[in-house]
């Protein structure tokens, strides 16, 4: 199993949910309105820096990682959006 953390612009979260559904991802956790600073700029949800990010966590079978990554990349390329996906190996779910 793989734990994926996907960081998206908050205004792109619905597209990620559609991608999850298309690939059969049945469960995830979202942390909405995340603040931070990175390569895509400042995201503080303020008047000066109004954008925020949403962080999604999901655990999937290893064979699903590549199709999800390809779907994310295709969406980002087509819409000039930024998404980040980080993966970790999961040894056990209790």
C-alpha cells in the first residue's frame, strides 16, 4: 500500500475529487485552506495573499500510483495548474 499526500490549489480540489473517483479511490482525508509558502508562491488566505491550498491524504494499492500521477500531470499541463504528490510506503493499517 502507498500513502499519498497531494497538495492542490484550493480552487482545484473538485478536479482532484473527480480524478479520485475516475481511478476508484474510495476514501481520502482533506485538510482545506492550508497556508504556506513554496515554489508556487505565498498562500495565506489573506488580502495580500488570498490563495490557499488543500491537502489530501489517501492510501491506495501500489498499482494505482502511476495512473493517478499521470492523471495529475495531464490535468496540470492542460490547465497550467500546480499540484504536488508525495508518496510513502505503508507497512500496516490497524
